């Protein structure tokens, strides 16, 4: 029978992680052991493809309609980029955030990248390329994403792999604005510094209040 050192309890399971605290289990299970849990019926497998196809069709229809109306109404400005960007972000938010099986951190990172790309495209082609998107909106979108990841780590019961993935995502997000500033792509420094400072605070609090079991698991996995 397997044993959970965090819960201090024996667990009858064929899985490698505790169903309560999600930490690694010690020991081995007998080969003759049969899991008491019923086999899960995957209804999502049949529903997801249909939902994805319908959503993609409606999104494409909305984009084409907006572009055609823009072309027929005015050739001077591409005002349709704003609603098209909103439609695209909605589609990706549902597609990646709801209809995807990926990790929450991965989904949040993808949505953040997409949102930043959309606002920068709008700034360049519709806003006169004044730099408001890359100087102000992009850094604060990254800051918001870091705060969201921090709250997920604080409230969500995760294992050591999620902790490492979330922390790595926060580090990457915090460095992007500074890299863009020092390469000359961004002209305003203080938003980049704000993103980096908040990320350092989040990482400090996460490290300080790491659950003891998570620390031990990370040390064991990384051979510290």
C-alpha cells in the first residue's frame, strides 16, 4: 500500500500522487490491486470537436463581415481592426482558456501573448503607432498576468511541477518589458520596472510561504 508523507496516511491507489494533497506517494501497490474508482466516461471528446468547429466558423464569419463592411464604407481607415481584435481575443480566450486541456499557466500565458499582440496591432495600424500599446498596455497586461499567477499559486492546491512552471512564467513575463526597453523597442522605463518589481515581490512571497512538502519535493527532484 502506498503512503503519503504529507497527509501521513496510507492510500490504496495505482496513481503516483496523493488524491488529497497531490504530493508524491511512497511505496508500491500490489499488481493484483484493482482501482475502486469507476472508469471515467469522456464526454468532452465528442463535444469538444463540434464546439470548436462551430466557434471557429462564427468567428471567421464575424471577421469577414467586419472587413467587408469596412471596405464598403471607408477605404481611408481600418476601424474594423478594433472589433476584429476583440472577436479574435474572445475566440482565443474560449478556445485556449476553456476548451483546452493544457495547464492553467500555459493557457494564461497564451492569452496574455495574444492580447498584447492584438493591442499592438491596433496601435500600429489604427492608433497611428503612438506607442501607447507597447509602452503602457503591454507591461500592465504582463503585470496583471503575474498577479493572476501569484493568486493561483496562493489559493490553488498544486504540486511541485505547477509551482515551478508558474514561477518560470512569472520570471519570463517580468523580464520581457526590461529586455524591450534596453533593446530600444520601448521608450518608457517605469512600467517595465513596475512589472519587474511586482514579479520580484510575488516570487519572494511564494518562496517564503512555500508549503514544506513542496520544498522537499523540489529539493528531491532537483537533487539539492
